[in-house]
């Protein structure tokens, strides 16, 4: 089969080539999957640039790609929930990425069946975002009726995170462009703040939880609107010691991340809140739950440009550009 492999880390010019490669050996709890489409994400560029080597030290050459949709071609002897022909999707396990390939082998507990209403390319754009929302909420240990602010929630993340949070009983607040107000209100937002007219940090207070999608100076502003004891989960901030510990890293790496995230931890202590950096892991059960929630309102991810597997480098460069209006998709089966 063909696969897009990373041969050299580089922040400016990573070496990625499409080469023939053998499929992995099928174990008793694995699925062999024909990959139809894969989502291309900023995460893929972070890996290629070598910026995540401390988190996940991949041995090169490494097949790239972190989320996909495909058809089950073969099942291991202990697979019980899937059969040949099933359309499934997943976020690849951290130690088994490789969605940019004609086939892949993946454990059955990492995948879920695709809801019928989603097209195959749409399905490729769901796993990472949906699981990010699920795992961010999991860190909060919330109670129904509590408040959640999602910064910049009018984008692709908010489109999935909002209905999931609302379905779980949270009161969701977000900010963004007024052009998206009606759209996010249909998703269940209780309060919308037009960022051109009002600053959320001037309007909000006593918020229980925050999901930060912006990073930078926004993190302290978000902490300032929270109740003491609240939880902030960031998608864009700095990893800290708690993150390193949760990933099972060595004491040496925990010390490094403790230094890197010390500013965030000091801010969290100042405002009396808990700070979490999230790095999404594979979880078929959570993806199934998320997809069932999304199916209730037939939530569809926005799609951007399509590329072929041979155009993987171009697709990753497109992701890095400003102004993408939807998930960049690789058409693997073409």
C-alpha cells in the first residue's frame, strides 16, 4: 500500500514522501481498515515540525495522519462489535498514528461506527474535534446547570462542542462574529457575545468552566471571569506538569513541562482555578457517544479543500495558511 511518511523533522521544510509500505500485522483485537478519507490538522504540522517530540517521540520514518474514515476489511479473532464492510472512523492512538495511508490496522476500542447522515469526507473531519470536546468536559467534573464559556465558539470546534455540552446539561456561553449568532443559538448557546461590540471579560463573571480555543493573553482574561474552584481547559495554551504527569512521562520530562507551564500554573493559583492543557487520545466509546449526540441535530463539520494522498505536503501547507473555512481533507481512495 501507499503511505505518506515523514522522513525528517523540520520547522521550515519537513521531508514527507509517499512510498510503498507493508500493512501492519493484524492482532486478535484489531481491525484492518481501508482508509477512504483522512482529516488534515494543525497537529500534523506540529508533529512534522518536531514540536511534539517531547510528548510523543516518533521514530522516523513515520506514517502521518491522526484521524480518518474507512471501511473494515478484516477483523481479528476477538473483535466483537465490528464486521467487514462497516464504515468506521477514529482518532488514531498516539502510538499508532498513520491515517495518511491506503490501509491501517487499529484496535477495536479506538473506533466507532459512522452515523448514517454523515458523508464519508464529513466523517473524516469529526473524530479529533468531537473527542476534544468530550475529553475537555471530562476534565471538568461538572454538574448539570453549571456554566461553560467557550472562547471563539463560532468556529469548527464550537460547532461540535456546543451541542455536546448542552446535551450534557451545561449552560453554554460563547463569543464571536455576529454573523454566526443565529447558527450557534440553534446549537443551544444560552448567551452570545458579539466580540466587536463587547469584551467577554467585561460582561461575564462567576463562570464555572472555560474551554480556551484562543491561547495567549486570553487565558488570563478567561480566568478572570471564573468562579474560584473553576476549571479551564486550553487547546492552545502551554503544557504544564499536570499534563506531563497525566501522560505518564518521566520525572525529567515532568520537570521540563513544570518549568514551561509555570506561568499558567501561577495564573491559575492567582485566580483560584485549575488549569489543564489537553492532548486528545483515541477513545471509541467516547466517539460513539459524541456521534450519537451530534446525530440528534445532524451536525455537519465544515469542509475545506480536498487533496489526494500524493498531495499530502500541499495539504499540510494549506492547513498552515490563515483563512481556511473548513477541515482540509485527503481523498485516500482516489
